[in-house]
């Protein structure tokens, strides 16, 4: 999983560590001579930047190979098909899928991956009175599809509550699982940085006869994922948060579940035969990939996977953990009285590099706009998690999110930028 390369690595007396300055040279948008001036990019939880290797892989595909897949028998069509299916296997290898050639379904993002499960497995299997268990920290992508299903089918939606330490409160887990058919959880919060301890939830869900869906959008880009150890039945993630292009996401599911699920969209590619009185679905995974798929995007995602494997996700995780602890310490030291940070204390296992905060009574949009004048990119808003905002008692937060190309200088720039916010709004 870690790869054998030394991209952005420096050596010391201990294990190799990342050198974000060296890594940034691989990202055109982070170049110091960028048109419009350099940026301090602290919004990777929304969408990461892309290294040159990803951009070049997509450009090379378009300029040398582009043709539709699975249909042509001429040379470049067969090469396009080979690259597309090789990307599927590469992505499956990245999360250690048992059968990547059949269990990895390409979608346009993790939102579509979750909706695919909601519109196929859930609408086939669930009946009025069945329950789905989610949590209070979910992104709308892992909440709204279940709200729609609850309204349509009379499904009961239950919630794992948030504890005062910003982790999930599992005290009543067994009671909440009684009668539940599905547990749908984010592996890591895009607001709080909470990394969910999935193991006890997955084990309890399976004992209760429920399946488990994991939204891995905020986990897969940042630390190694082994689907065998996760133990979920469905797992989704998205390319644009892990150095890949927009427009492509991934659903993994156990082969027997995918086999039993009806198609999601109808059209070309997802069929084996069509008659005037019906159709026969294609084999896995193509029965869920109607129409022309995101071929160039799959090629780009495979390049992103290769890049992350060369860098080493263990090193990415270690770097982000140390940088998150540094950032929280610096923010509190410089702005403690004016600053409220929403999220757990730094912890390499249970916290990610997402830092949401309220600052000195200043609206998050104003904070973000002042920081933007200094070339600092942060997120402001409800982060597609309005129920969680209500739990926190706020309408919005400012969010800085860290990734492999960030370093202490970026954190220091954020701290200094908040000093300007304080001066302007004092």
C-alpha cells in the first residue's frame, strides 16, 4: 500500500517523513509563480489539488488513445478499454477490494455511490417499519437519500448521537440496532475531523442482522484502507478529494450484493440483451455503469492512486496528524479567547486534519473573505451538514483542512490571517 518510491520524502534518524515543499512542486496550482499569485490551499476536504502526474495522464489519454470503451474492435478502442479496466483494478487494489474487477463500480462521486445503494438495494429490500441507523455527524450525501427513502417507503430513520467529546456515543447502540436493516456512517467527519471507530459498530450491526454502508470520502485520501478489516458491506469514496479529477467516484460492494441488486440507470452498456418485451442486465460491474463512462477520469484516478501509493499513505497519515496537532496548538496559543474549535483533541487514530472553528463573533463568510485577500483558501458555511450544525448550536463554521502538500508555513499564514480578521472586526 505504501509503495516504494521517495516522492516528497526526507530521511532522518526515524522513518521517512514527507517534505510538503518538495511535493508542492508537483502541483501546478500551488506553484509560487501561479498567475494571480500564490495560494495557501486549506480546503482539501472539499476538493484536493491535482499533481502533474494526474493532469498528464489524462492529457496523454485524450491525445493518443481516446475512444469509447467495450464497443470498438479497432486498436485505440481496445487500448481505451484496457486502460479503463486497469484503472478499476488499480482503484480496487488501493482499498484492498477482494475482487476489484467485479466489485468496483465507477460513479460520478460518492453521493451517486450512496444513492445507487439507496435506489437499488434499499428499495428492493426494505419495507415499511424497517429502520436505518445513521449518525448526527453525516454529510447530506449520506443523509438525504435515506430521508427520501423514509418519506417514500415509511422507513424509520434513527440517529447515533454525538457525545460531548465530538465522537459518536455508542451507549445505546444495541437498542438502536433492534430492527435496523442498514447502518450508514461516515468514516470521518468533514466538519469535526472525527474519525469514527467503525469496528464496534460494524460488529454490532452484523450481529443484529444489518448491513453496513461506509462513506469513506474523508478517509480514503488520508490513510490506508483495507476493506477486509473495515468489514463493511458497501464502501464509497470520491476521486476529487484524493488528488484525482472531478466527475468520478467509487462504490465497492460485496459481489453477492451487487449480483442481487437491480440496475440503477437504464441505457447502453448496462445490458446484455434488449427486446421489445424486456431486457437482460449486463455482468458485474457494468450493469451499474449505463452509458459512456468517465474514461479519462478513471485514467486520472488511477494516476492519483499510483501517486498516493508512491508517496505512501502511512506517511501522509503521520504528516497530517503531526500538522493537525501543530495547527490546533498554534490557533489556541494565538487566538484562544476568540476561538472555538469544534472537534476532538488531536489523536493520530481518532482525528483527521479537518479543523472547523468559530472566531470572535465574526461570521464565517467574513473570516473566509478576509483570509482570501491574503491568498488563504478556507471553507465557510454549513459544509453540507446542517443537522450537525444544529447539534453544535451554530449556523456555520470556518473550516481549514490539511493534506499532504500543507506544512507549518501554511498554518502560520492562517494564524496570522486571523490576527488581521480580529483587527478588522474588533
